[in-house]
C-alpha cells in the first residue's frame, strides 16, 4: 500500500481497495499510528538470552519463565522460537 501511495495512488482509491478509512490510509502512509507502543515493559537482550539459557539448561517450564518475567507464555514461546532460527 505504501508503494502504491508513493507512486501516486489516491488515498480514496487505497481506502476502497484495502477496505479501510481514508484516515487510516493517511496514518499508515505517513508513519503515524494511534496505537501506543509498549516500550517500558520490553525484555532486554540480556533477559532474552537468560530465558533461552535457563530453558535449555534447567527444568524450568515456559509457564514458570513467563511468571518470573511477568510476560505471557506466548512471549516466552516466541523468544525460544526466534533463538532456534
């Protein structure tokens, strides 16, 4: 969508094509979002490494790691999956 906008497609055309509002097209095209980004509660790279190491070398479960780092289990699963790649 951004490429089409930059190539000259109208906001109205893009809104219709993607089924979103013109206002959404404007926000997306200009890099503005009304969704707040969580930055204060992000895990540091060191914490991520510790999670991967702890999971690999101890019997700590994903649920226990999630509780100790105050994150959802899906976050732990994602960190472990990313570490495997």
